[in-house]
C-alpha cells in the first residue's frame, strides 16, 4: 500500500481521486513547480556569489582585482560570472553524490550563519539583553546541530569527511589570508 509520506509531494495528485487526465496534468504542474523553485534557488545563489565576487574585486579585497572587476558593454561582470561558473563546475565534477553536495552546501552556508549568530550573541550579552541572547543561543545550537549532521553525513570516516570538505576548508583559508592581506595593506 502506497502512502503519501513514502512517495513524496510529486504523488499528491494520485491521492486526490481525480480523473487520469487531470491527475497527469496536476502531476506535471507540481513537478514543474518544484523544478522551477529549485532552478530559481540555484540562480539566486549563483547571482549572489557572482555579485559578491565582483564587489570584492572592485574594492580590491581579493586577488585578481583587475580581471575580476571587468565588465562588458552592459556593465555585467562577465569574467566574475565565468570564474564562478567554472569553479562551480569543477566542484560539481568532483562531488561524489547529491547528499555530499547538500552536506557541503550546508557547511558553507552554516559557517557563514554561525559567524553572524556568534556576533549577535556576543553583542547582546555585552549590552545585557539576555532575552535576545537566549534566542541567539538557540540559533547557535540549531546551527551547530545542522553542521554536525552535515559533517557526519558526508562520509563514514573522519578522513573521508576531511578530504570531502577540503575544497571548502581551503577556500575559507584563502579568504582569511586575502582579508588579512587587505587589512594589513589598508592600515599602512
């Protein structure tokens, strides 16, 4: 016996008791909506990453500012988009499964969120606003749980997890080094 929890949201029309043609049409609509939502999310993340890369290059915070800050006739950062796309393609080429890709995505996004939550937590404690500090602490806990789950879901052993997350770790280290170099140059 099929149940909706086992087959997922795509099978909702099968449980509505509609005619076969209407069921098929509704199934195509739901599948299309899920696909469009997924594609829109990918487009939004890529656009944000390209914009961030271009902005960092324009402000001369990262290496390669001359190349990455170039725009085309329509003022679009085509070089930054190509570099971002190439980097994404290379990462996707070496990712072994979709679950590992999701885990790496969670690690990347949660590490950024973690820094923000820690900053909010420290600021609210410094101000003596313990009610908001408790909320930030809950956010810190949920972020920590998601990071832990993402970490353990990447591979059965620690070395496999470390090797899988190595591009992300190297990217973060490169970012820290570039920021430290920019900060040092700015204080001169």
